[in-house]
């Protein structure tokens, strides 16, 4: 099993026809101040599995700040069934809605482990807004 792609988005769903729909893909955010919580982010993971992957596999996600500190983690089990006749791979979309804790500016990483091995990493750059500079006072001006 391997990760076909992993990304952050504003929203995602699976259509009635089984299509993965993703809206508002992003890889950077700007916040007014830190620490902050980026609310209701959607993390989309598309896994590809084949006949050797049939069975139960642990999935672990770890949210790491730029200093290497783990801020959040979650685990689940993926149950992979056999592929339909005439196909060699299964598409397995995983859509997770979460609030992302942000404590410092820089590059955050979502570490993705399937089974007991590191499978992929998805990054998110976080920028903190700079305080606005006070306008220079001109002589003779009253505000």
C-alpha cells in the first residue's frame, strides 16, 4: 500500500458516483497571532492498495511543529478487502476534518504511517502576521 497523495483543503467529499471531490487545496496559512487553532481543516489522503494488502492495517497520523514536537496524533485501522474483478489496485480516499493546533511559525508536518513504517509526509507552512507599523507623525499634523 502506498500514499498516492496527501494534502490540506477547505473541504472534501465522496460523490454518489464514488468520485473524490476536493475544494480549496492549500499548503500555507497566515494567522493573526500564535498560538492559534486553524479550525475545521480537511486533511485528504488517497491510498492505493493491491491484492497483497488485503487485511487490517494500522493508520497513524502525527502532527509535528517546526521544532519537532508532536502536537497531536490519531490512529485508526484500515480494513482492505479484495479488488473487484478486472482491477489491480484499490483507491482508498481518507477524509479527516480536524482543528490544527499551531504554536510557532514555520513548516509543520503531518507524518503518515501505514502499518509499522513511515509512508508519507505532508507539510503546511505557517506564517504569523507582522504587527502593523505605526504611521510616521508629520510635523504640524494633529490626529
